[in-house]
């Protein structure tokens, strides 16, 4: 039986890089993969963008109402007329890779579980565990509950310790209010911090 993997880490822990490397490893061995990400992640449009500069187009985007298992099946069979990429080679799919999995709904995570267990296709989901207020994203919470394997991707804080939290900055100011989802870009960016540095920035509070 295939498994659902959740590979999580703070910002800048190499999640997208790891996903693209995994896709390369499969394809180097002549196997077919499908890539997907939630459409709320507007950075890169239909591309997965690594901070190291690597990019790759996804095979399909996932909206808040996308039935993930059904759309996966259509793409795997080459039957989806809205496919972002066309696969001339219709070999069986060896792996489904999902970036920014924290933005999935719990039901969509359950569909990933079904793809792994019922369709026997490994699913590698990459994402962050908590938001800038240290609250779990719904998709991440569900992945922590049902994934067969949890793998933490590590990165370091500015002080050199292991980073576990993400702080949101607007310009140079750290903010502790706002919507849970704000994609990093020109005005908003994120810094990964250890617990000690996060508490220092937040005045000793966790969350709002």
C-alpha cells in the first residue's frame, strides 16, 4: 500500500526545493509524476517556485472546491480537458506531489489519503505547519492527523537555533494581526524564528 507523506517545516526550510528534487528523482528513473498546488498560492502563478531559483509548472491547480481525487484520476488517465500540461506518455502515475499543502481543506487532505490507500499512488505533501500566529492551518492539522509519515524539514533562526515559527512582516514591521493567508511578495514577507526569538518579537505572547 502506498502512503501519504507530510513534509513540513518553517519558511525557508527547502520544501519546494525538496518537492522539485523528488519529482526529478522519479523522472530520472523513467517514472511519471503529477504536480499540484492550491490556487490561493499566487506566487509563481501556475508554477512551483523554489527560493533557490528553480521553477516548474504544475499539472493542475486546486481551488477550495476542487474534488482532488477525482481531478487526480482525470489527469492520471489523460482525460482532463483543462489540464495545464499535456502528458504524451500515459504511463501510470508513480507519485502525486502537492506544494503548499497547508492551504488545502481537510476534505481535500482526506482525498490525498484516498489516493494513497485506494489508488495505491504515493502522495508527497509539502507545507508549513502553523501560521504567523502559531495556529495550525486546517490542511496541516488534518495532515498531521492522517498522514502515514511525518517528516520535519529543518531550517535555522537568525540566532542559529532551529526555527519553528513564522513571523509576518509588512515592510520591516512584525505584525500580529490580519488574515491567516497572506502570500509573501512585495509588501508582505516572512521570517522563520526559534521559539525564543518569536517570544522576543511578540512581547512574550503566542498567537493573537
